[in-house]
């Protein structure tokens, strides 16, 4: 059977995909009760459960995971002897950050210049619609699915609290499958079909410094009184050298990426780097993004400019993120970061470094039949060959799944591409990417079922 009827079915389903995505984006499902009501995540979970139930999936459950969040599970038995495929995504999203900087409301899907804007439009609610649209198209054209199916949609991926990982470890039979398709990455460039082969690991820490019993007048005491904010700036400044390379003792920062290259010109355009501003670090862009560690200061607790008093600060705090490439041990890397921060604290300043959540780096084996089937599906859907790329981000669940199911192939795809601006203001998805990736997934399920049947 050729792809034409399937492609036409996916295309005809795109208005429905847009309407569904608008409903899902409208839930501000940030899994942080300090910022958003937990009820919004619960509503999003219920929407996801109802959507997959409406497609004929059975055993639909809203699972309470150990971190206090909810994940949605569903399944559908396949034809006799058919392989089982697990589809993954997540419904929780990043906070909108500076809502005033959005050109349209972050939780209102808005079409502009051919793209659909809204928080989660790409990461990761757009990938939920990729799964749903692929399943809908197969049911419409083929009358059913060629594989046994499991679906898991997580509710706390962005917060990294590990609820689904813990649940899976306690119920190892739940997510067992022949292949797992992780819908949480995307293409190297729009229109260039891509599977992601490596993910960096992540660890985060908080460093809090205290120097005084309380703030002091900067005129009466400034110049001699130890300023906690100034001390924090000095500490954070030791994390990189003059080129921007990571200087944490014990962490290599000279590794080389061997796969697809990322030109500096393309990266500057994708990242919207301002003219004249130099990129950070040395080596190729791909080296820096996918093969080497990176350190980012995620936030600082200090007085804002507006309303700031003329005072020496008695305390200051920062949250620091460390990304590490495959080949680095997470625990050793975190130890190195903590030791570096503690050693950089100026003499006598009281410092507390708190270890936060983390996830290990991941590297996929791309030589199996699922990758072959995915390559064929992508070639047919996009009209060009699949490429294999890395991703600087982290998905801690991947290593949990690999540990639980060492023989299972794990394939990472999605609707995200560099211009989607995930985790930033004005996040969007290209509906053409969503359409082509939904077609890719539908074709993959067909091809993988056929190849598994011939094995």
C-alpha cells in the first residue's frame, strides 16, 4: 500500500489537530504548584486520557506517580503476533517566563505567519497531537493499527522530579515493548527528518551565600562590609574561562562530535544571536552542544533593579545547571560541580550548596530494525534521507527505560526544530512539521509491523 491515502488522511486531520492543540495549550499545565494550580495539570491529564480513549484505546488510566503528579497510560491489543510499540510524550510545560514578552497570550494557541504559537505548542503538546494524528490516520485508512500499542504521557518531565521513572521502576511490566518512540525531540532543521541519537545528562544545584546578619546601608558600610551578591558573582564567574569553556575541575571540555555538523551561520540564525555578539566556547557548534559539558546559571535571587535599595546584600542565591555528554558519569560530574563551587567561595563567606534533581546522559543504538523502518518512513514522508543528530537537552526517562528493557529499541523523534523556541517566549510549532511527523509515525508503525512479521 502506498502512502498517498495515508498522506491525504493526515492532511485532512490537520484542522482537527489544530483545534485539539488549542484545547490542550489552554491548560497552563506547569507542574510546579508554587506557580500554577495543580488542577490545571489534572485537567490536562484528563484531556489526554479522554483523547486516547476516544481513539479506541483501552485500559486508560490516570496514574498517580510518587512525585505527586499524574501520568496517563493507555493500551490497545494488536493483531496476533504483532510487535508492541510504546509511544511517549508529556503534557506538562515550562512556565511562560515573561508573559509580557509574548506577542500573543502564552496559553492561547494563535496562528501567525503560518505558525501556531503557544506554550507547549511544540514541547510537548504538539508531540501528543503527532501521536494522535498518526493513530487517527491509520484507523481511517487501514481500519485499525498494525501493532500492539501502549501510550504513556508524563506529567512532570519539565520539572525533572522523576515521578514516572519511579513508577516505571515499581511497575516494570507496564511499559515493556519491542520499541519505544519518544516524542519529545525534533528535526535538525525544518524539513530535514531527524532521529536523535544522544542526549546530554543534567544536574542542578543551588548555591546560597550569607555574609551579614542583615542588609546594610551601602554608603555607611559599602567598601568594607562583605557583600553576598558580589561574592556570588565572583563564584559564578569561575565556572567558565575567557572563551566561555567550562572550567569545572575534573570535567573534560575538549570532546569532538563525529556526526552531522551544525554550521555557525545556521546556529546564529536558529538561536537569533544578535549581530556582533560572539558565540560561547571553542570547537565546532556541534562539539559544544552535543559532545561537551555546559554550565548555565538558571536564576539568581537578588533584588530587582526596580525598587532596589542602596544596600549591601547580606545573602544571595543562584541555581546552576550542568549538562554533561554521554561518557560522563552523572554522580562524578555533580560532585565536581559542588566541589568547584565550594572551593570558589571567598574566604569566610558562609555557603550552602544543595544538590537538586538530575538525569544521566543517553546514547541510542541506531543499528536495529526500528531505526531502519523509521528511516524508510521519514524518506517517504519528507522526500529526503533521515539524518542522525545529538541534542543538548536531557530526558532522564530514557535511561530508566533502557535499564528496565535492555533489548528494546528507543527512537527519539518529534515536531520540534530550532525555530520553535521551546523553553522560551513565543514558542511555536510549524503545522507542516506536525503534519509530516504524524505521517512519518503512521508510516513507521506500518513498516515496523511488516519488518517484525518477517523476522
